[in-house]
């Protein structure tokens, strides 16, 4: 049982480059989330998808776009990467509002 | 939205009980208290959650005061592997759907 899988695990980008972070879950969960975590900080919500076909902005959505490709997959896209987007990105999924959230192992992104 | 206050750090001796406090004085009647932990840059891991009754599972116990303004997470016999950042979270509603908002948490250091 893989749970939540994120790819890639590490990435270095140059300023202005674009990339897509991939997230897939095999637990048939309805809801999926993208968070970022900066050094010494808690996690901040970027975007979430309450169910397949819907996406909503979280606390820090600027500079990002998301796609809920199907029930399993939720991707995060950086169209023009900036050094301020250097962070660790976590994807999570959960089945319902009151259930526990499962997190991936993170993608460590550095923008130079 | 209810906010939480946690001490930035705590120490505990291995084998002893670790008691991690959390204040959430503005919690609403239908908001749950969740606890997660994050071990050294891994993805956060769910521990336990509750509404107003005390809860226990194989990982920990959650004690919620009668007025629900504070709670305590108890790790009954802390081990070195319990060294982590512990997050107390009150479920936050965004646009009618709940998400999890992480603060800075408490860094628990378990020592031999």
C-alpha cells in the first residue's frame, strides 16, 4: 500500500523555468491538498481539491496552478519559478472532513 | 477560526510520559482538535483527534478540558523515535469545506 506518492523527491530549477509536481494516492480518497513548508515554519496550504473536478485556493496560491486530473492524481504547476518558491512541498489526501489526512514524503524544490 | 497556542519546545526523558499542551480558547462547539507530528522533514503523520471526550489510541491519549479551551497530548512512554514537531490543529472551515491549518508546533526532544 503506497499511500501518497510524490514525484520528484528533489528538484533544482532556474528562475523562470516551469515544472509540475506530481501527486498520486491509492486510497480512493476524495480530497487532496498541496502544502508548502519553509524552514522553521508550519505547513501552509496552497490549493486543495475537495473532490474530483473541483479545486480551490488556500492560504498562499499566488504563483501556482493545480489540476485534479482524476480521483487519484493532483498536480501542482509552477509556471515561472521564483527563488521565493524554494520550499518543501507536501501533498496530502483524506477521505472526508473528519478523517485523518495522509501525507506524502515531500518534494524539495530549490529555485536558483 | 480557532487558533492554537503551543510552547515552541519541550524536553522529555526516554521512558517517561510526554505531556504536550495546547491552548485553543476560541474553539467553536463543532470544531475538532487534531494532533499531527512531523519527524525530521518527513510528511506529517496523524496521531489522534477528538471533540470533547478524552480519546486514546495505540499512539497517544488526548485529554480535552471540559470547557474545550485547551487540550493535552500524552505520549505515555516516550522513545527516542518520538522526537518530532507536534502540531495541535483545530479544524478550519474554508468556503464551507474544512481544511487543516498548521502552526509552528512544539519541538519535542526525547533524550536518553
